[in-house]
C-alpha cells in the first residue's frame, strides 16, 4: 500500500496518530517489543525526515540517543525491519549511512486491533486515514509530461529526492542551477541529466559536478560519473 507523506494543515494530527498507533502496538506486545517500540518512537519523533519520507541516521548517533552500544542498535534495527515497521531504502555501504522508511501500512495493520482502546475518535480517524491511503494506492495515475522521445525511467523518484536534498542544502544554488534539471537515465554508474540550455549544462559540469554527484549518490547508490546534457 502506497502511503502519503504527512504534509499540509493536518500533518501534525497524522503524525501524532502514527506515533500513538506505534505506542499501542508496542504496549500490547511483549516486554522486548515495548522497548523496541519506545526506541523507534524516540527516533521517529526526533530525526525522521517527513519531506523525504525517510530516516537517515548513523548507528553511533542512534546509540547515543538510546543510551546503548552500536551492537544493540544493529539488533534493534534488524528487529524493527523484520516486524515490518521499517523498510530499508538503501544499505549502509562505503561509508554511507543506511536509509529506512516508516512502513505506515504495517503500523496501521498491527495497531488496528487496539484503536478502540484509545478512543472512538481515534478509531474513526485511523480508519478514514487507512481508506484514504488505499484510495491513493489504487487511483494514482502517473503522467509523463516529457517529450515522447524520452522513455519513463524508474529512477525518476530518486532524482526528485536528490533535488530536494540539494534544495535543503543550498536553496539559492538549487534555484539558480539545479531546479531546472531533468532526469534522463542511470545506467552502469552513469547518471545523465538534461539542462535547459548548453550554458547551464556546461556551468554545472564545470563548477557543481562534485556537489551534484555527492547528493545523487545518496539516492542512486554508487555513481562513477554525472553527465549534464542539453
């Protein structure tokens, strides 16, 4: 089930309801599950990136937050992934921090038997949210506004997240140079992007290629080269 990112006027309510759902799922589990869920709630509350819909925090930082060692962090993340509350987006390799996504669908599924115990208003909201998310998954239609000569590529979403990263890091630089870039292809470590003019393409390749490659590698994986076309 595809889930929507909690944004907009009711975002705070959605986030509180998700945290409540995780809490009651943990409280109705065994002692070990309660501890794991408390740790997950602390991590999501403090460090989850709702814009990118992902959690990217180093094990050392998590260990410090939880007051445990890194071996415990590895064990807990593995457990949370196994029960389905976290989904790994990218593994932590070559010095890169692993990325995870909160699996809202599984949070809804495992907490559903206990919604009424929180209150009828909570149960109604959660049921409405669940149906809305089901509708999103069933009705979303992907429209390709690019010229017909270009084929749709499954890495488009990764480029969108890369663009968000660049905008958050340096909004002015993103607005001036990166915002108009379009994803072209990613094959065998080569990321191809398309610029709005030959001047923009050449300028980015000359002055901002390393910054672009570093941000993109967090989403695409290992990138040997970035090529900006026109």
